[in-house]
């Protein structure tokens, strides 16, 4: 089973990203369980989402204590401890993957480096917000860039299923509303474009660009 913990700040769309990823897994014929976790619904407050993906039945629900994939949507999760889980890699399994949205490599302290090395964890730094701005013209699609990076590094779900899940989410077919803030964020993203088709196209381009950039890190 793949256990993904997404840690970010309010307004970055970690809840939306988790549901898009879970939806793509189901389209691939897998089982998925998605759980959001957040306190006060306001921008920049800590927010987490958990996604479990497996070919077998999933019986575990709720918080993921032992992830094998961690996605950090904002550097402040690490640098300022803006997270419900501390340290940011708490519970990380051996041979895991950490993807950090940052335009520069974060220098970990000696203790963190030793612990990550002992677990044989690979850390990737992706400029997800920069990609969202360059390709889509808005940092509100940072979450889409993060998903693209995840696919490029792990191949956890197919790009075809991810594209379909993305279209459902922003094309009005999905009926899921995680919270008032998440719904408002979706509306804010939609208002950046004249037509929903442009929104889907832009997010698709962001997804592909971040996928390709992440793939290049593996070479």
C-alpha cells in the first residue's frame, strides 16, 4: 500500500489535491481512501491530507502515521514548523520519498540528515509554485504542480487517469465539497479564467510540465 501524507498551508489546495489523486487511483482500478485534516479554516494555517492507495482492500482510515511518501507544499512546513506533524518526516518508512515545493534546496540540520540517510529516504525539491505561475498564471494551481511532480517521481497513478480526475474535479462533474474553504478555493481558481475549458487546459499543462521537470530529476 502507498501511504501519502500531504502537508501544507491553508489555501494551497492540499485537500483538493488529495481527492484528485484518490480519484485517479480509482480510475486505475485501485482502491483509495482520502482523509483531510485541518483546524481553523484560514489561509496559511497548517493543513494536511492523507491518501492511501492499494491494489487490495484498505481497512485503515484517518491520519497516516507511517507514510512512505511525504509531500511538503510550502517551505514553512519545514523551516517554521507550520505542521501538525513534527518533525516533518515523522514516521517516515524506509526507502521513502519526500517531495518539497521550494525554489531552492533546503539545508537540513545534521540530525535530520542522519535520520533521513539511515532510512534511505530520497528528497526532491520542486518549484511547484513557480511552475503554476509560469504555466497557468496563478499560484492557486500549486497543488496541481505538486501532483504532477508526484507522478513524475513515483508513477503512483497513470497520467491518463490523473487527467480524467482533474477534468472531473474542475469540470463540474465532481460533487465532493470538503469544506467551505476548499470550495471557495476552487471558485477562486475558476475565476482566473473566462471559460472552464481554459481552466482545465491550464491545469493540464501545469500537470504535464511539473511531471516532465520531476522526471528530469531522476536522470
